[in-house]
């Protein structure tokens, strides 16, 4: 098996990880956790919906750079620093998801965490995709 590391220039430079890995053989794409970092590595957005939109945009940017589409996502895990706030904003987050990723939903889980790598981050998404 070979693995291609994909680090699109639209995302902040990775340190100690790749934004996406394409494994040749079964064509799985493993996506690193994405927060609301802009291309300069700064967290953007004050609210959970704003940060969710940027984190999802980052995840989909890595996914597309690896040659996949949102429909190829098999699994996404959402890490939230406040699940109650996530639940409160769920309808708005769903609108954001459908606008950016469509209605081909992957298997998902939402986990509450004490904090994320960037202390300003409210949400992080990771996942993997299976290419046809």
C-alpha cells in the first residue's frame, strides 16, 4: 500500500500531520481534524455556527484536494467544547452542512471535549472517505 500526503495551499501549513492521506489499494482518504483556522493558521469566527462553517469548509477543501467529493465521506466525527450549544445550533449547523456538503450524509458522531488544540476553537471535524 502507498499513501499520498495531500496538503492544499488553501489551508494553514500542517505541523506534525497531513490534512489528507490517500491510501492506494482500497482508496481510503483519512482527513485530519479541522478547526476554524484560516490560511494563516488563525481561528476565525466567534460563534459556533461561524466556526463550524469554517471547519467544514476546511475539511471539504482537504477532501477535494485528495480527489474526493462530499458524497464520498463515509465517517465524520465532530468534537465540540459544548454539546448543549451544538444541540441548540443544530438546525443552523444542518443548513450549513447541506449548503456545503449536500445531503449525502456520512456516519457521524458528536463528542464533547474539554478543549481543542487551539484554545479559541469551539468545534473540530475529522473523518474519512472511500473513493469509488
